[in-house]
C-alpha cells in the first residue's frame, strides 16, 4: 500500500514503518504515522489526554506507541512511497513514529468509493457515535479542532471514530491564548466557521461600527465570492460545495447573505470579545461535524441512495450546526443528538446495524464527490 493518509503534520503508512529495536512488536493490522519528533510528542500527549476522557476507547483509536523509526525501514518505505509533508532525507529535525491499530478507511474515501443503498441505514445509525463523541469532548473541556472527512475512520463493521488530535486544545487554554492576540492577518479555512478568520484580533472586530462594518462586508464578499486569486475564495468555494443544498442550490446572493450574517453576528458582541470567543470556540467542532455530515448526505444523495425527505431533514439539522450567524448556530451537543435521533426514528433507522460497510473496490460504482485535500 504505502502512504494511505496525510494527517495535519505527517503521513500514515500501511504496512507500518517499523520501530527501531522493535523486534517484539506485533505489526499485524497496524499503521504508523511519520512525524517530526516535536509533532510526534505533541500528538502523543494529546492522545494521552483523549484517553483520560474517552476511557472506554469508543470515540478514538486508543493511545499509540511512540518510537524512533528503524533507519533501514524508514529509508526503504519513504523512498518507495514519499511523504509529501516532509523531505525525510533532508529534514534536520529527527523523525518519530506513532504506531496504532488500523482503524479502517477515512470517511472521505468511504464517500468516494464505498457507498450503496444497502449501507444507508447502517451508516446513519452508527453515526450517532460522532455526535456522542463531540458531546463527551466538549463536556470535558476538549476541542478536537480538526474534524473533517479525512479525520474520521470507518471500519468494516461500520464503527466510526475520530483520529488526528494534533490540533486539539483545552478550551479554556485556547480562549486565554486568543484573548490578547492582536494579529492583523485574517486566516480562513474551509473546515472552520467563517468567524475563525477574526480570532487573531477579536477585540478589534467585535468593536467595528457603521462604515467599518460595511467596508469589511464589501471587501470579504468580493474576496470570498469573486476574486479567484485569493486564498479565501478557494477555502469558501470548498465550504459552500460541502454545505450546498442539493434540493435548492445556493445562489450568489444567498452566499452574500451568509457572509453578511456572519459579520453582523461578530459585531453584535460589542465590547465583549470574550463572549464572542466563548461562543465561537465552543461551536467549532459542532460546525465542522455539521459540515462533514452534510458532505456525507450530499454524497449519498448524488448517488440516488436517499429520499428527498430524508435528505431535507438531515440537511436542515446540519445547517443549524453550520449557521454563519454565530448567535443562531446550534451550540448544545445533547440537543443536536436528540434532533438527530428524532430524524432516525422518523425514517425507521433507530436500530443499530453492524453489517459490513466496506466493500471491495472492484465492486465500486460510486459517483465520486468533491472534498478538499487534507491541508491546513
């Protein structure tokens, strides 16, 4: 196989790159993530923190083994299958490995290659896990901060888990870090809510008034929707495609309203940039999961595998999770889960099914769907 995935800071190999002095390790059904030493240690520590929260290992892969790579095996595997994230033969920082169980294919790969009408019930009944997972994380003051189709795995029994906790944060520590940040650069990302671009100087943006608000709205609307040379254009093109309503596609004017709604909601926190950060940070994972799940239902719908009514019900729920108006965005994970359960009950999908989801590629007839590369 070789490189089967690209995380935020490294590459995942299957078969795994072996550990130095790891003769007693059983490598069967394992994968290894190749990272620089500092990134590997940081992510390892994040997994230890996740393990204290998710003690029964229901929502993640479990704590990995941290080790130095065997030099011979590292050279062999990276020469044959290069890791795009790093030049393993020129980088001066040492490399380390995170060795974990193989948890299945990514949700991105699943949507591109493995869909069928036979897995609809099974997938959506099993997807409760994703909502329960962010409920548990948020209840324990933890932010995953990188939820997207490439960071969710699904195995051959339909089990769904979160991976790649390299960007995760303690919510309170993250807020404190941003409270006094006065950076001027607006940085947007397709998997984060739009107001994330204002985090670097939140105190400035929440206190904009009148003409300043109008100027910012005009500037960002042009950059996001019309100037193809900007980074913002590319990020939001991907986001809008993932969010798009297949029954009533977004128009340019609808997107303009969404952008305006975001900016209005930010400035509604006049003289309260802590309140703005509280609300936004605590809904980042909710937004990203809503975006991811809408990407999934679009994939099923594009392949004629779900009804208009089921699509409409799910899309409406996911739009509450991804509302550009921060004041209207769904923020209670327990309520979101209850609403999701209600839709499953309405459509007769309450029973959890464990039929095999992942079929051989030679039987694949899935229409491919678009989703951005795993870049940050």
